[in-house]
């Protein structure tokens, strides 16, 4: 018969009482050593409290929201219970801890019975900076088994403790986090071996931008399909005459931009950016077009005031920017001021994509490959199967600013403009 | 008396009037000009001008702080001197760094003036070093470029002389004896001009000396001395003319003792009226009326004389107005010319050539010097017992005298001040002296020259006169050397700014560093551990090296991480920062923890490779500085403090220092010696203490 009185543990030098937030175990549950028993709150921190013994929870003496003095018994655990591990438990865990601490290096710290506090609470500057990096509180530091002279916590102790998964970790007070800061989780990934290629500045900027965008904006992606048969026909017919007349190649991009700009005009709330609590509605419609540089890096040159340009002007502008990008000649002005971005993933043969928003914009359009497909057409003679040039369009939008209704309508509108292409228009 | 050419008299009188007008103007404007202390030549002008007018551009002069009339006679303008009076930026001597009439000059058309300190008498050894250098160049057939290229045609081809100007009171100082001894012994082409006004500051001749400089010189056989009336221009000029001519042709030293009255204050900081009891008498010996009469006798009219006086006075007044408004130095001017730039910045050559043999450290040094001497005529070696008979008490110069002759490798008397200070003069005439004090324990008499003259020459001459020299100092305890053959002194040396300091732990480093030191235009002290010379101390076999190739050079300021470890998180780690013998203790002490302890051999104590040190300590989180010196107030303690300051946030324990016990001397008895100084065992215990901290 062995009833263990589980007491409210010491949570820090200055803490005299703690409130129970929740019990993780009910009466009759089995609990293992180091398994979390309850969560408590203090004026300083919220902490999960592990059991120091294994057994069966026999009694719970206080309920959630009750405030308990440190050291007061809050639960009774029957250590003769079936949950006992094969390791024989001593009825005096305190003394056992001390013994273990002495031979800390060889012992398996998972077996540490209690989060006994160190008497020596001097922490060196190095320990403090490690603690800061790892988000370890003073209260937690005080619980790490210390092996330095006079019980001082040494560097090797703290890293050993981290390696063991921080058995005495407290729940982190959320107010201390900068909500915009992205913290790298401690995943201990095996990064593997191979040739190491250092990221160039641009690569790093792209990486930062992408992580930031994904981290900041809740992305939602919507898809539509558009029948481009008429537009393709028109373009094939006018390709050479356009070239002869304007000395300028006619690609699909200016046609897409034209349609996008028109749709943006119809839905001005797509042409916005978020500045904390404010939404800035942009007057100009500047369409960025994601482009690959010779180095393989991504860049977004901008067709300014796309809604005010006719097809010829758009073609000139698009061709000009593409040429500059290919030759690494883009200047600062060429890549500034975009309000909405398109990415023609079809050029790589992709059917569709889920693009990442070009911050601080709120939406980005990906255009898939134009592909001939057998489509069911409704005709006067009933349904017929026809060969049509089809394209998927996908729009990723920032759900903070754009809801499904707006995003979907806008996306459909682009498709409509593409499908209802005026085949009689002149060049 | 030979009759004097009129133009000489006119020029001399003009100089005298200019100097006198300056002294008077400084008195009139006392408040304005006495922010910084100054002394004037008033009363001493005649003999100064008589000497100054006869020096040539190839000559070297060491005027002292009462010699403003001499500077005028070299062709300097009142304006030049007044810029220094008020410590202006354009002061041609020091850029506002040192006092009035503390000249240093390297103009083509004037005698060369190396830097000299303000401490009286201290210029005698550097000046004698110049004369020794002139003699060496003549013996080695090294051409005197200044004599060949002199802008004054009449002076071309004449042999140069050295002039050292002294006040009689300074002749009582010990270093003067070292200088006279060497000049007399080696028969050097030098003129010591001693201006005797009978006063120190307030102490007079009767209180301070048993004999005057002329009488004193009689004890230095081979130093010919004359005594003249320095207030009589014609007499002075004629006597000095003869002396200079003799020195130029016969190449031997002279002392000219010139009696002069002191007619102005000792300096602007001390009023003569307070304590002088001989002012009336002194004024009766004023050189000014004497020279005026000599002009009248030579046929100048009173009007002509008045005209000379008036124009001198006007020029002085004009220059003063101009100097008053000249620009002051800027705060950033503080930071220039502490050192001349060295061409040696990269490690080059083969450190460990294949097929070469392992040699003891002392031989690495020997071979380095030998290679340098073979290559450069300008390179010479002197010190106590380094000459042919013994080749150094540690055989560190063995065979060199046989190979290069007694003129290039020679013994000096027991004169540490001369050994160190003469390099200022040797370097000034373009030579590269390597000198040695026999034991670090005996560096003390040489420290005055090292601090006062050698270390500050470059800085206080505003970059004109860096002193290129190497001072080799055998150092450290090597087993029962006792209290006067075992001491460590690096903290004293590292407290002198303006010198570079090496303290190698092995032969390859020593050889590479001697080469770097040779090509460095600045003064370098190389501390060579006596226990490592022959790996005599047990456990120091690591000091022997495969001899690096002849072209191997190791720049100063590059520490060596001889034991490098990875950053380890779950193991306690430590950086040991050390040098010299400490490197061997540290290495031996970490035999069973090579991957826990990083060891940095500083190699040079100045410049100090702080980057390497701090980077390592930030990596390991703990640091032990190991020194052989008693640890209190030592270089090692100061470095510990600096590491603490820089690495505080990265430290898991205080930076610790281990050194000798803080007792006054290393006792002779071996038990006491072992107790006194660190050892592998003691360092090991300290390492454990720190790892377990």
C-alpha cells in the first residue's frame, strides 16, 4: 500500500501559489512518471506539471480554477497501481533525485523523479543566452539538473536537458511572442549530405518573401476553366499581320493582361494591399508578371497602368520587359509598383498552380497550359463533343482581405473576358 | 683670430637678432604663448649659430630644447618654430604633438634631425648611434646618399658628421657616460656640443657636479675636448670650424665645452627672478653686444646693423601673427603615425620544407639572422658577448662573427641603454640593427631608451623617423636560473606603446617572425624563451622545428590555433590563450582532452590577434589565459579583462588567469622555483577547475 501525495510543485522562487487550469487525468486513470498530470497558472507562467511517480490517480483534491498554495497536496496517486513501470520506485523520490544528480552523466534523465529546484540559481551569461534562444524560463532553468561546481548549471547541462526533450518545460506565455516572428521548430531534420550551394542574395530574398507571404496571408485558391478556342484562333490568324504592322510579336500574355486588367477594374477590391488594420485600395492597375531570370531566379516586372493600354501597347510593354529580364537589364522602376500579379505556369507545361501571393498584394493569378480537349458543347442539335482549347485559371487570394465571393467572382470574370473574346476585333 | 667673412657675420647677426626677438616677443605675449611650455636660447645664441651655420645636409644633428637659434641657423623660419610653439597642425616637426624646439626634420637641404625626447641627455645615445652608423656604412662601403645628392654643391662628397647638443647639467647623467665611452672607444665622427650655463633648473653647478663637461671628457681617452666662450660668436665659429674639419677628415669624436649665460627663464614654466642670484653677472656676458661689436669691427655701419635688427624683428612679428591663426590639429589627427606601415602582411614561403632537418629553436633564430646578414649589408648584430669569441651566452649568435666579420657582429660593453638606444641612430642612417640584451632581467637599464626614444620616435616625429630595429631578449625560467636569470618582463614591454612584440613558442615561428621584424620599419622586441632555445625544459620538444625555408615570413598579429576543436554543446569546452612557455604547458596539460580544449598561441603580444581569441572564446564559452609572469597586473590579466568585456554574453564561467605566484623574484632553490612558476600539472588543475565550474 503506497499512497503518494502529489503536491503543488515549486514553480519559481517568487511564486507562492498557483491556480489549476485543467486536470489531464481523472480519478482511476493510470499515469506514468513524467506524464503530464495537470496544467496550472501563476501570475508569471502557465505550466504543465508532470507526475513524478507512476500509478493510479486515486483522488483529486482540488478542481479547476481553485488556487492552491505551493506544497499543498492536490492529488493522491496509488503507486502500487498496475501502471507502475518495471522500474522499482522508491517511496522517497527526493533522495533518489539527489543520488541521480550526482551521477547525472551516466543516468537516464527521463527517470528523474522530480523537478527539484537547484539551490544555486546563478546563471552565466552563456546560460542566459541559450535560455533566451530556446525560450527556457528561469523557473525551468532552476529545475535542470546541474553538475557544475557548487551545483552551478553548466552549458553541457542545459544542452543535455534540451536533448532529452525538456522534461520540465513550462508552457510558454504567449504574450512574450512576437506574433509576426517565425520561429524555426526544433525538428532535428536530417539535412543529408551533398554539394553545398550557397544561396545568392536574390535567392535568399525570394525565400524570405515566400516564407513571409505564406506565414502572413491565409491563402485560399480557387479554380476555373476557360474555353480559349476563339481567342486562340484569332491570335493564330493575326500573329503575322500583327508582327508586320507593329514589328512586335503577339504572344498570349498581353491578351491575358488585357482581360485581367478589365476584370480588376470591375472588382477594385482585388487591387488592394493590407497595412495592419487598413486596406489600401490602389488607383493604378499595374500588372506584375512573374518571369524567370537567366539565373533561374524569379522576378516580377510590372506592366504599368495596364487598363489604359491598348493591345499593341501591352504587347510592346510585355515584350520589352521580357527581353530586359532575359538580358538581366531590368531597372528598379521596371519591378516596382505592381498591384496584382499573374504567373503563367502554362509555359512550363503545368496544368494549373497554387501561386503564393506577391506581398503586399492580396491575390495572384496562375494561368495553366492551353490544351486541346474534347468538350461537350451544347448546340442547337443537342450536346456535341468538340475539340476545344482549354485553360485552367487559379487564383490564390489573401482571405484576410478577400472572401470567396469576391475572389470567385473576379476569377470567373477573367475567364468570361477570355471566352467572350471579340473575334472581329482588328489589330 | 682669423678674420671673419662679412656675409657670415651678417647672417649670424641676423639669426641672433631673430632668436632674441622671438624670446622677447614670447615674453611680451606670455599669456598667449605659454599655454604650452617653451624654452628659448637667449644667452646661448652665438655658439648655436656658430655651429648651425657650418652643418651640411648630410650631417645629423640632435639639437635640444634650448636650441631655437641653432634651428634658425639651419634655415628654419620663425614661423616654422612658432607653429610648434603653439602646437599647430602644420608644425613641421611633430604636427602639434610635442613641445617648442623639439625638432625632427628630414628636409633635403638641411641637416637631418632624428626625433629626440624631451628628457635631457637622453639624445646622447641615439646621436652616438648615428655616428656609429656613419662609421659602419663607411666600413661596409655603403654609400652616403645624402652626401652624394646634397642640394648644396659645395658639400657634395664631404663625409658627414653627427652633432649632439647637450646642456652641461645633463652630462652628469649615466647614459652620457655610455655614449662618451662608445664614441671614444670606437672613434666615431661625432661632436658633442655642451652648452654650460651653470644651472640645472634651480640647482647650480656647485651643487650638482664635481667637474664640468670639459674636465669630465678627459676621462674618455680618444675623446678630444676644447673649452670656448660660447657667447663670443667669432671665437666659437672659428673653433668649431676647426673641430668640424677634423671630424670630417680624421673621423674621431670631439667635445666642445661652451660657456654661456642663461638670460631667459629655464622654461616658461619657471620664473628666473624667483631663484637666480647671478642675473646681473649673466647679463654682463650677453652674446648680443659682442657680436654687434664684431660687426662694427668688420666695417658694418650702425645703420646697417639697425636695419638687420629691424628686419629680424619685423619678420618675427609678422610670422607670429601668421602662426597665431594657423590651424589646430583635429581630434582625428591623434591616430596617425603610431607605426609606419609594414610591407609584411601575409605568411609566405615554406614553413616546413621537405627534407629539412628538425633544429632547436635557438638555431632557427641563428639561421634567420645569418640569412638576413648574407642578404643585407645594412644588417648588423651587437650586444653583450655576441661577438666571435663566444657567439652569445646561449650560442644564439654562434659563428656569425666568423662569417660576417667583427664589424658586423660585435660585443658591446655592459650598456643596455646604449644597446637599445643606439638603434635609433643606426636606423636613422638607414641601417637595420639587431641587438640583444643578455637576459630579460637586465633590460631595465635599456627600458628608458626603449620607452623614451625608440617607441615614440615615429609618433612624435609625425611619421618621419620610425625606428627600424630588432631587440632580442632571452627571457623566462629554464631551471635553477635564479632571481636574475629567470624573470619574465612582457607586461612591462607590452605597456610601451609604439613597439611590436613577439613571444614565439617554437623555432619555426621565431624564424618567420625575425624575418617579419627585419622588414618591418618599426621597432620590434622579440622575447625568446631560454628554456625553449634548446628544449632544455622537460616537455618542450615541441619548440624544435623543421627549419623553414629562407623565404619563409610570418607576419605579426596572426595567432596560431595549435589545438582546434569543434563547437560542442553537451561537453564542457575551453579556450587556452597563451604564448611562449605557456603553449607547452597548455599542450602537455591537455593530453587527454585534446577535443575539449582549444589552444591559441598568440605568437605576438602586439599586435594582438584579438579576432582569433574572441572567436574561439565565443565558441567554447570558457577561457584560461596562461602566463609565466606573476599574474597580478600582468599582460595576461589585462587580456583576460578584455576577453571578458568582449565575450561576456558567451561565457559560461569567468575568464581565469594562471601565472606565477605574486612574489618579488624567482628564487634559486629548485623547490622554491617550482612552487613559484606554473607547470603542466598546475595548468592541468586549473583547466579542470574551469571545466568543472
